[in-house]
């Protein structure tokens, strides 16, 4: 907190990325969570992943320091909101089309500056046993900025390398209940599998969302073979009258543990 309050914003970008990764690894260590990675962590572009826990953000940052898009209410959380703001988090105000447009423009600017920006297109957290449909609007920024999209699969396993829901931040689970579950879990490991990047050139956002969803679903099926990849029609949520330049306010890192209904309207 002292570094963030004093010199963080004046440090070279390389130093800031190093500190963000180091702090995230330290947090995982304090909580007793190990992490593993496969594939090549991206250095820039749009990173999209399935969403299980608030811990997802730190797992990704430990491997590939990322600017995340978050709900505006997180900005007002004690300590956490202040750290997120100083750390470069992008915020989106719920229910405001003008704010959504500004956030989208800011997102495009960051991508064009060759930053790595992360989003969770499911729009809510789940138990990690399957990949919920993706909101397509979040992928428009990658097209507008002309950058690649890198899908990533997040999995949590126990000491025996079996899937576990110890870190899941869903339903009526409070932050403290989730934290206690994480700390008391034995041998909890977060696995981050970086999948092949997808070019955004010459495609629309539905294609990017569908392709990303399929890659993550198929990667998950290797560990949970009983789950089939969801059919094409259900992999992307698209609102017919949703303007191309708006982002869904419910497709952001966890701020509320209550899942967003699958048919909720973006922005």
C-alpha cells in the first residue's frame, strides 16, 4: 500500500508489471494456494477466461500482469477499491450507456497501447465444471483495436489433483466464507491454461466469442470428460438491439457473489 500510495504511478511500466506479479504471487502464497501454468502467457491483447472466484484475478496477474475491467462499485470498496484504482483497473458504471461507451473507448485505447486487458465473458462466477455462455459485446474492443484474443482456462484442484470447489465464489457465499474455504483447503492449486491466440482480423464479435468459448470448453473437457462442449447456439449471449459500441455491465470481475441470470441484458 505504501508503494502504491507513493511511487507506483511514477515507476516505469516494466517495474509496475513486475510488482503486480510479485504481489499476486505473495498473496497466493499467504493463502496457501499453489499455481501452475501451461501454454504461453500473452504480453498484450485481450485475455478472456472462465470465472470461478475473486482469486482468478490474482492467479492471472501472478503469471501475466493484466488490466482488468471491473464493476464501478468495486472502486468504492475499502482498501481494495483504492488499490484497484491505483493499480490501473478499468471501471464500468452499471446502467449507464454513456459510461459504458467511455469505458469501451478506454478499453480500446489500452489495447492499442499494447497492454494486456482481461475480461470474464460469462458475466458471473460458476463452480468450474462447465463454461457458461459468453457475452459477445466484450469482444468488440479487440476487433476495434486490431489485437489478438487469448482464451485461458482456469481450474482449481486439490492435493490429489482432483477438481475442487473450495475457491468458488458463487450464490450466497460471502467473501469471508470463500476466504475461509480457500485458507482451510489442503493442497489447493489454481491451474491457468493459456490456449492458442485468436486473430480478430476479418471476423465479428460473435465469431470471437464462440471460438473462445469452444477452445475453453474443449480444454476443460479433457479434465472433466463427462461434460460435452455446449452447442453452437448457446455459447454466445447477444442482445439484438445492443449497440456494437457498448459493453455488458454484468460481464466483469466478481463484485457480487450472486450469479447473473443467463438471460440478463447487457448494459
